[in-house]
C-alpha cells in the first residue's frame, strides 16, 4: 500500500518548504497532498501531518518526522 502524507501550507507551525522534502526522503513513492487540513487550532502551535488518514502531532518538525518514521515503518 502506498503511503499518503497530507500537510498544511497555511498553518504557522508547519513549514512545508522544509517538511515536504523530508517526507519525500522518508518515502519517495508516497503521495503528498498539500493544502488546508482543517486542523487550524493545532497547526497554529504544533507541527502536524496526516499520515494514512491518521493525524500525527508533535512539538516541532524534527519530532514530527521521527513519529512519522515510526508510523510508516511498522
């Protein structure tokens, strides 16, 4: 099954310019969808991504990438 990453390009706590390449590094075959994910409250203060329809939330981008790595390698 192909992984799917959804990330927001509007939330202040997410920098898609750095996050998107890191996700591509984790899984070059994954589908990456960029756009509003309707998680504005969380996205204002924490980094997040929706991985295979499950929200992953972290204090910063490094922690987020680590959590995503764990999720997709299970």
